[in-house]
């Protein structure tokens, strides 16, 4: 499954929701913009307002100067009005005036009598000196109204005929001096009135009285030295200071006086405006502007945040839809929209989606190609591996393609087939017409499919071999042409099979044993000819019902579905009848078998069976001994080997202790194994319960003789029997005594192996020993037994034979002793040996069987 | 490959196998045991040196049958037959079939080990001979057909002149052939050459 890469989600920025980022970014940008713009804008604004203020100040300064000049004009006018004062006119027209023509009167601190009412001017200022001059300008009366020293002469020098007022500085004090002619009406003028007004604080204030100064300081300064002469606020701006001294605290505007300026005088008008006030004003403006700007910024941030918030909520919605789409359409695991930056999430999600889409696309493409290829491969495999030859031909019957089976079964290479007409190559000449017609029929449109199907023909292969085939044609309409797929199914096997089935059908009827079929109602459906004796026995025929007894047996068999076997004893024949129910078809098959001969043979063999049992038992004894010997030899050999190995290792000092212990344990195991074998042997001999029966000993000897007949003949031993006349009844275990005798006989035969052929004689003798004993003698003409061996003969494991185990005689003795008899041996070296078995007998015993 | 000779033991009785292994290993020989003739055949590489201790009586392929099989396959490993009590006729058959020795169970360790040593010695000798034969065969293979003929005649004791007339060439040519034969066969003397020819008599017969 496709797994999207989620590593990008780890970045912290991806975990912060978009609205928070927008708030943060908005605030941050606002802050930065503020930091950058504020000083710049404040300065701009400051400069702007400063320039504005300055220009306004200049206007104001001009206003103050103009007002000052108007004030001077008013004063000049007032002087002229004063000169018309009737008292003054009368005074100068008085005779005294003429009388004292040569005299000058000086009055101190005495106001002039015609000036009681002051100057005819609102807010007028008090002149410091009032003078009356004659027409030549000589002073006649001088009134010092104030104690101020004043250079009268200098003032008089300024007298001009034009009688126009002037401003001038005398002794560093500025004055405004006005003149006016005194005349009575149209009469000749008599004198000139001269007023001297110091331009002081009061003067200046008065000059501006209508407008008010409002923190502005005005005054006059000496133009050449730039020295202040007077100001409207002496307490703040004292005279006798330089103009430049104030440049720091005030904004200074200087203007030349346009009117009333005395010649050779360079008095100039100044206007001081306090800088601190200006700055305060400016700051006030800037603060208000800044406040305004701050609110604007807040509004912007809010708007920005809200917009982004709205966008992010839309993004969340889109994310959800993409997730749902991915889940429904592409099977991506549905993801929760997630918390964090929706934009990054969206990008991630889209990337995943695109990857997934292209992955799915690729996969689909691959799967589709794979499917196509697979289906092609399947089809071609089907074609190739079809067991039927398949040949594709074009309209003209020329071969276009042929599968491997076709190549193989017709014995052509593909190249030999392609391009050649099919009829000539693989169809027998007699069927050429048929296939051509078939193709022609199939070529016509709308032909019924079955016309193209399955017609029998004879095919012919490259080597001339003919085969019956079933030919079907399948027209295939390709894009541009039509081809025909021809299936040539080899039906030779089918025909063969049909024949076989037909012959198989005869199988049962040809069966020499009875075969019958009986349905679930007990009716004989089928019976072959061999069943006649059985039908005769039952007294019914084919199509008739079985006798009740057999019908019931059939019902039972059909009930439980098990096979049953019965024997039917006819007069001359015995049949075995196997009843096989076929449940699914509701009938039973009966298979009879003539077992007459088998039964006869069985009876015969049963007669031999008891003999066979004896033979088997007896013959095993010797073999058993050899087998046991071999078996016993194995553990003993192993013991010897282990022990020798141990000794050698101990001698040479090789081999570890554990190893040696292991080997010795092996020795124990093997010794135990040997013990087991011995135990088994003992069990074999001793444990069998004796089965006593009364036997005629003569019969028994006869039987033993017949057993060994073959062996005796083989070894060219002449066997002689000398049996007692009458029966020798004895109660004994037939098998055991047989074993004993057989053993003795075999020993005797073995003993004579190395004796000349014509001297090999075995004699078996039986006779009565008194009333209650019988005797059996086994005599041979072998080399005899040395006397020193005679006494050991019946010891266990004593043997003189190559392959003897030394068990035969000891066992024999044990058996005889268990019958309360005796066994003994006598021998003459070179002549032979004689074994004698004596058994108890009782003439009253009744012989049974034998 | 391990060049130490191995004593292969084939016996159906596990106790006999392990006890034989124990005994033979006590004289520092390498032992490999198999429970049946088939197992031996399946695991035996003809190249291995060693000898085979073979029980006559086994279920499946008997010892004698294995011997026959080995003879058929031209595997010339020396075989010592081990036999149980009463298998003497069989042992004799085995001896006739080329067994080196036969030993009756239970074994006398001295006899057994002596027999094994003897068998291993035989094996070694056989191997030596085999490798000599192989060496001679490769040398023979280098001879041209004409040189083969000359060599055959020389080792039969014919004189150069006789050979020359038999082959219809000059005596000098025969001389040259003979020299080349001696050189190619790396024979120091005529006697050497004759010895080689005897060892590889099969090759000589085939060559003419």
C-alpha cells in the first residue's frame, strides 16, 4: 500500500493553525511597518507642518509690522489733530507768543496746558517730550513730561520741512517723532508742534492692541549691529542684546520699516515667535496623526486576520473533502483533517493525493497490461497446449497459423505448413471436396454455426499416416479479413474406445463364470450363459424373480450396502456367489465362481495340514539353533570389539574417560542383549505346555521316517525300520517326542556325511521293554563318538558339528526326562553310534487317532 | 580431500558397527560405517583410499552382491569379509570373488587389525600402480600412431632393421621414431620402456 510521506508535518509551522499565523503575521508586519514608517512619516509631517507654520509666521510677522506702521500713521495723524487744539492755537496766536520770540522756555515734569486731554487717539501713548517750534524750527517751548534724558538737539536736527514723522534711535533708544503745523483756519501758520514718543514696551503693545501678541515678541533692532533696541516683552527679551542670541529660543523674522524711517537710520522691525510653543504645537499635531495612524493599522490587521481566517476555514473544508475523496475513490485511509497549518496540510494532502492518483494510475495500468498479457498468454497457451491440432487458414484455405499439436501430429514444421493450402497438406484426398465445401459454407455470412461443426474426415500426415478426425471450423472476423480456425480432433482413439466398449459389453457374456444382475425387486435383469446351472437350481429364468430366500438376501445387501459371499452346493458343483450391491443404481451384481476344485483341493490339503504342522515345528529346531547361534554371536562380537578397543586405548593412553565409560556401558548393553537371547531360547524350549495324548510309538517313528525320507535320499542314506509287531501305546506330547526323534535321526544322517555312500545305513528300531516301557533305537554307521565325548553329549553347547550349537541333545534329554523316560547313547568308534530312548508305556491305554 | 585411508564398515547390526568403529579407531584409523550395502554405495567415492569390512549376511543387498557390484563398477577397494558362525561356505565364495581376507565373529582384535593393515597396504600398492598406469597412459596418448607401432615392435624385442622392413620405411626413420618414443615416454632405457609397456599392455593392444 502506498504510504504518504509525513515528515513535513514535523515542522512547527505546520502545527500552528492558519488564523493564529495570520494574527501573528499581521501583528508582526504591522509592528515592522510601524517601526519603519513612523519616524519617517513623523519627520515628513514635522517638516511639513514646520514649513507651514513658518510661512504662517511670516505672514503674522508682516501683520505685526504693518499694524506697527499703521499705529505710527495714526500717531502722526493724532499729532496733526492735536495741533488744531484750540487752546494751542490760541496759545500761539496769543501775543505772548510774539513777545517772547527770542526766548526759549523749558518746562520739566510739567505737562503742557493744551495737552490735558492727551493725544486724541485711543490707547494713545504718552509723549515723553512735547516741543513747540517756530516756523524755522527753533524751539520756543520745551516740555519734559518724563524724566528721561533726551538729546533735544539731536532731535531738532532731524526736523524736516515736510513735517513727516520719523522713527529713530537716539542714544540707543528708539523714538517716534512727529511734527504738525499749528494754524488757525486759513490764517497764516504760526508754530510747529513736535511730539517725541519713546518706542517702549507700552508703545509696542499699543501698536498691536487690536490683535494681541499671543506669545509673540516684537521690537526694533539696530540693523547694522544687529542689536536689539526695544521689545514688547522686556522681561523676556531685554534690549541691548544681539539678535543672534535669541535664534535658539525663538523663530526670528526681521523686516525693514517701510514708513517713517529716519534717514541714516537703520532701524528694523523684528518678530520673535517662541520655538518651544512651536514645537509643542507640532508635537500635538504629530501625536494626533500618529494616533490616527495606529487605529488605521489596527483596522488593517483585523481585516487581514479575518480574511485569512475565512480562507483557512475554507481550506479546512477543502481538506475534508479531499480526504473523503481519497477515501472513497482511492481507498486511502481516511485522515482526520488534522490540526495545524491548513495550507501546509493542504499541500501535503494534495501531494499525497497526486502521488496516490499516479500510483493508482500506474498500478491500474500495470494490472491492465498484466491482465492483457496474461489473457494473451492464456489464450496462446490454450491454443498451443491444446491436445487437438488447431490450424488457422485464410479465405483461400491457406494456412496462417498452426499450433504445436498440429505440427507434431501431422509431422510438419511450422514453416512447412504456413502459406500452404490446408486440404492438400493434412486432409486425405477423398475429403478435399468436403473441407472446401465446409469452408465455403462458413464463408457465407449468416451461416448457421452447426454447419461449420464436427464433420468426420480422414486426415493424412507427412508420412502418409491416416487418422480419422472430427473437423470443426470457426470463422473469425478480423479487422480487415476473415480467417477460419479449424479444429481437427483426432477421433481414432474414440473410435477405438467405442470398439473397446462394444467388446467389453461382450465381456460378461463371455465370462465362463456366472454373472447376474438383480434389481431391487429381486428380478433378474441380466444373467450370462454361464449362469444357467444357477438359474436351474433356483428354478427361475431371466426377467423372473428370485426365490424368496435369495430375494431377502438381496434386499438386505441393498439395505446395508455391504458385499456378501455365499456358497451354493449343487449336486455336482460348488459355487461361491459374491453379492455386490450397487446402491446408487438400486441393483446388485452377483458374481458366481465354480469352486468345486478349490474345495476338493482344500479338503485334501486339510488332511495334510496336521502333517505340515509337524514338519514345520520339527524343521525349525535345527534352523532355530543356527539362527540363535548367529544372533548370539552378534552381541558377543560386539562385546569383544568394545573390550579390545578399551584395552588398546588404556594401553596406549588414548581416549577420554567418558569415552571409555561409554564403551563399557555398551559392553553391558550387549551382554544383556545376549542374555535376552538365551532367555528367549529357554522360553522356546521350556515354557510350552505339554499336550499329552496316547500315541502308538510305531506310527510316530514311521512319520519321522517319512519326514527325513527326502534328506536321507539326498545324502544316500539307507533307512531301515524294525518296528515291533504290536502297537506301542504311550502317553506323550506328540510334537516334542517327534522333535526328539527327528533330531536324533538328523544327527545320525549328518554323522554319516563323511562315510562311504554304500556304508551309510540308518536303522530305526522300536520294541517293548517289559510291560510298562517302550524303547526307540536310532542307529547309524557313522564314525562313532569318541568315549571321552560320550559323557558330554547331553551337556548344553557341546557340539562336534561345524554349524551345531550343542543344543539339540540337551533339549532332547530334557524333553525325554519330562516324559519320565531316559535317553542314552552308545558308540563304537569306526562303526557307528546308537541312541536309545526309553519311554513309559501302559498297555491299557487306548489308542486314539493313530 | 582427505588422503588418510578410511576403513569402511558395512554391517546391518548397529552394535557390531559401533564396536568395530571403537576397536579400529583405537589404533588411530579413520572409520566410516554403513548399515547396508546400498548406504555404502550411495556414499562411497571411488577415489577414496581405504578398505571395506563387509558382513556377508545382511538384509537387502548381501555382502557378496556388493562385492559383485564393486567388481562390475571396477572399484578395486580391498574387501575383508566378516562372517558369523556357520557362514563358512559363503566366506569361501567371497574369498574366491577376490576378498582379501575373511574373519569370523567374534573377532580376534589382533587378527582383525592385522588384516585391515594388510588390506590398506594392498590398496596403497594398487593405487600406486594405478597412478603409474595412468601416467604411462597419458604419455602413450602423446604418441602418434606410427610411434605406437614402433614402440610395440621395439618392446617385442625387434631390431630396427626388422621394424623398418615391416613398416616399409628406412632404418633411419625408425631410429628417429624410436628416439622420439623414448623421449615422449620418458624412458631412460629400453628396459624402462618394456616395463612401461607391460604395465600398460592394454593400451598397447589397443594401439595397434
